[in-house]
C-alpha cells in the first residue's frame, strides 16, 4: 500500500481509514492480475466484481435501494476512486461510471426510478451511463441540439451524443435533451433511456489511447415515457451540473491514485537502478525530481479532500471542486511524465506500469470539464463574490 499518512488528516473519520485499508486489501487480491484484451468484457466483469464485493453500494444514495447511506459520501467516493486507480485504471473507470451514470437518479429521481434502477446499479447487475456531450456541445452545454418533443405521454428524442463512456455496454443511459421551456441551458431536461429502446442506436465505437468502452449514440424517433424524465421539465441543466459537482472531485481523486502509483514505481526503480557505480536514487537530480513529485501529490490531495469534506458538510463546492480537479489532474500528468523519464527507455515499453499510467492520465485533464473550463469556473466564482461586496 502507498503512503497513507494523509488518512490521519482531519478530513477523515475512522470509518474512512477502515474502508481505505479494506479496499486496498481487496484490490491487491482481486485486481492485480486483471487483463484487458477484451475491454467490454473486462468492464462487465469489473462491475460484477465491484458489485459482489459491495463497493458499488457507495456509488448510489438511499439505504432502501441498497446504498450504504442515504447521502453520497464524497470522501468515500474519492477514497475508492483513488485506491482503485492506483491498482487498476479500468476498475476505477467501472466504479466511477456506475456512480456518474446513476447519480442523477440518486439526486433527483422519483421513488419509482430509484427503486427500478439503483438496486441493480449497486449490485452490479446493470451498467449505467451519462449522456451529455454532443459533437458541437461539450463544455458548452447550452449549445445542446438533441431534441425531446412531448407528444401525449411520451417524449420523442432525436439527435446525437458522443464521447459517451460505457457506450455500447450500458443497460441504461441518463440522456440530456432540449425540451425548450426556455432558451439556452434552462430549456434542457434529463431522461432515463433503456439500452434496448428501438430508437437508440450505438452509431460508432470510439477507440482511445487508454481503452475503455466509448461510443457515439444516435436517437431517431426514440420514444421515452414521461415517467422516465428525471426531475422537472427544463431542469436538466441543474440535474446535470449537480451530478457533475458530486463526481468532479472524484476525478481529482482518481488522478491522485495514478500519481501515487507512478511515484511508488519511480521510487522502487531509482533505488534499484545502477548507474556510474551508484544507484539512480543517489543523484541529486533524481532526489529533486522525486521531491517535486511528492510535494505535488500532497498539494493535490489537500485540495481534493478539502473539497470532498466541504461537500459532505453540506457546503457548495463548485469552486473548490474545480480547483481540485484542475490541480490534481495537471499535477498527475507531471508526476507520471517524471516517472517515465526516470525509467528511461523502459518507461515507454508497452505494458510497463508507468507507460500505462501515461496513457491513463491524459483523458482526465479533459473529461468532466477540461482544465481550461475549470479555470473559467474558478474565476467566475471569485468574480461573483467580488460583485456581492
């Protein structure tokens, strides 16, 4: 297990420390030998394993639906993602998407929606997905073009979604579409669309540098009963942003996990690597680099778990979550790059842990709000406070 002294910080309670230790032990025994030749099947297997072991109970809210708590514990979500990412990037992805894909239902779903979907998510019997992005509407959600037209008791969805994680293997999608109550972001609603809906087509599978299920979806005359709308009509932007606010901090935690693994690998390597009659660790340049890596990781962890703790205290964390996400992902990229450099030629050999981490980390600086978007969010929040004075 990596350095866990941070678990003694005042952000955590004994239950968090116990959970982190239990998960690390489980992950060491279960995930170390995972192979991902068939990524779709690997994800299905991981979801089942996570469900069978009870870890997915933390990804949803509501004890009556199989959750461990009536509220999503952000610190728990972050600790789980950090630990899984340190062991296995695809396991982190599988857990995260169960939470993000069902998060809108946990937060805003009707009793019927929660009862129908959340227990299956918690047990790993249903795979969830979050369908927000479009070809021309990623960071700019207000530019969304996918339409949902109310006809009687059904909405008719027409349009496209892209960059949808779990696309092609999900059992249901939380889909955001324009219903037109007001212009821009205020005219969007959220819907649960089952994967077997005849109006939903997986139009294209997308291959990325760190393989995971990803697809473009097409909706053509896709009929969805109004009872499948999540929350009120026109409240989809609120639903989506609230869901992202819960899980954005956990992206920072996943980056932390990747960075900690890279530092662990680098420390082991430089202590063993012989060079000019010394070990690589004996050189001051190496010592300076690992010092920077460790300091960056601790800085990121402080921001990450501050945001998680604040949210668990019921505070609004839009700014803090953006700071954590931006800092942790950018820092992890630097830490992992430094680890690859310390490994030399071995660092770019396919399948070596630091090479895998190099591919894993890159997407985290983009999804759930690119670094540049986080900068805009932070500045907007700061400037809005000035205007209130």
